C-alpha cells in the first residue's frame, strides 16, 4: 500500500490568486539539435509557424519575428543546451485559420481528428467505460492546473465531452483537491451542462496527482482511463483552435520574494526577463524548478520550455548535511521501498529503478541529507 502524506505548508511561501500576463518577450528560444530538420527556408516567421522537426516533435514559433541564430542556454534539466533564437517583432502576425469561441460542432470531421490525435495514448480509450480527469498537482505550491480549471474549464470540458462521445465513454469524473476552491467553483458553474460528468473531491495528499498513486487510492478498475487537465487543454488548441498553444502558466513563488505570482508567458521566454517583476528579500537565493521536493536547481539563464510548471526563489539553506545516523526514516517514508540510505552508502552506485524522485526521503531526513541526489537516475 502506497503512503499518502500531507506536506505541511510553509507560511512564507504563498501563491497569488490572479494571473500576471507577460506575453511580449524581446526574444524567445526553442530547444534544437544539430539533427533538426528545418521546415522553413526564410528567416522571418509568423506566430504558430512550424519551424523545424527534432526527435519526432514539431516546434512552432510562439511569436512573429525573425530567426537570428543558435545559442547555448540552460534547459529544464539544469544543463547547457542549444536553442534557436527568434527575435520578436511584436506584431503577432500569424497564419491562424481556426476558431476563438468555446463551442464545438461535433461533426464526423472532428471525430476523425480525435481518432487520429495521439493514437498511442488516446487509442487506449477504446473499450473503456470511464474517464477520470485529473485536475490536481503533485507538488505543493504549484497552482497551474487550478488556474487552468479556473479560467478554461469550459474549453476543457467541451473537448472532454467530444472525446467521450468519440470513444463511447459512459461517464467522466473530474478530480480536484478539496482545498482548491477556485477550481471547484469554476467546474460547478458549468457542470450541469454535462449529465455524463461529475465532480470528485480528494484530500490534499502529496503525490495523489500521480497516476500510480491515484489508481491505488481509488481502487480503479481496468475500464477506467486517467487523463490530465493540462493535456486536454493542449489538445483543445490543437483540435479546435487548430493552432499550437504558445503560452505557459507558471507558478512563481518562494520565501526569497515578496510578491509571488502565477504568470502567463510565451513558450521560450528567458527566466531572466521576468526577474524585474519581483522584489527579492535576499541578495542571494537559489532557483528551483517544478517543485521543492521533485524539482531541480537551476540559474537565471533558464529558458521556460513547455514542461516547466513552477519556479521557486528560495533563501539559501543554512542547514548543512550531516553524517547519516541510520535512523531508517527515509526507508519508512519511501512509497516504493527504494531503501535510499543504501544509495548514500554507495555514493549513488546503488540505484533503484522504482525511484520516481519524489523527494520524500530528503524531506524527512533529520540530518538534512539530500538523499534524492544519490537516487536520481541521471535522465
């Protein structure tokens, strides 16, 4: 049985209740490799133009402007990587031919597009009876999904209903944490439009947003399929608006800033461009991405790619790692029995493939050892 834990909240780390939009960066940067296949032959591009293909993925320009050069910047793994630089001309020109309203005509053409979309994932819906829409975050203090549901519940539920109709799904349950009042209110406002949908409130347990934990906690049957709210919203853009979503919601918080924000920014925006929007309590601070438990430490050169969900500006930790006292707390809290202390004893040579880098071992260690760094698989 997995362990379900409530993470105590640090009152010095807050989350803003509204969104701050910063959608006009001077430059944006898209990750690229030498093997990338260019799809454009000109330097000037429109917003939403397909620029190149790389590792089986097509990359689109989030702005209209000019391709300038390839530079080295920091990626979401905290490593230096190559990026294509695009200079913004601030005209927002595009070749967009989709729609901007929140209605769907469920036609045969839409059904065909849904059946062709993400076959490796959505194709598994065939034969299922129920969809669970996960509207929960794993990490404390991350509010992205809550804001998606607060501002875009209508679009998400529209596409979810079309998806259910295509695959003949009998019912849909929307899962949110009982503490997420904004999401609950946004969903309840429109839920009576969809008789096949219902809302389920779950406790604020750490990792309950993880599919493995969720399946066990709810004792799910094989006829149930889990989808994430942010993936449905991305699909809404692809299938209904017929363009690539060019923006991100990112939670920006931490105990080193006075004014935490949830920001709506263009994909590829440099983190350094956003620092002027904050007042810092400390001259020196650490930057973590995607969580204080599961996240990684980075610096100001980070580029905000589409898999980055949160930025934490944290006071430098004055607590020093001390020698392990073999108390066993890390082993007790590990949801997969990875025996983190063994990795410490072998300086990382002992690694358990079941580890998901949840960070609980580091969180409970009384000697302040970041056991997670010894267990990480180096991906």
